[in-house]
């Protein structure tokens, strides 16, 4: 296993079948813009420990065509 580090202004990776990334330790993704996770099928987020979601703005759940603002309900 080699180490890889680079600076990119644009990167596009096409994976035809499947891709697995194993991280032993902690992975941190920092973005000055937005991060979008898109799946054509299911997406599963899981944790053996605690899971936290934090936002300084509005938190919106959308399931199907039903949109729900969490912050608006709790104010």
C-alpha cells in the first residue's frame, strides 16, 4: 500500500462495478462548498458507536415527495 496525496481543481472517477474504501482509523472530509451523496439504489449510513448530525442552517428531511423541516417543527 502506497501513500497518495495530491491537489486537484477537478477530479472525476468512473467505477463500472463496485468500489470499496477501507479506512483504519478516522477519515475527515472537508469541503468549503457543498457535499452531495447520490445513490441510484439504497444508501446506508451506519455506526457501531454514536452518530451525530449538526447544521448551522435548516435541517430538512425529504422522504419520497414529503418534505419536512426539523427546525420549523421545534421552534
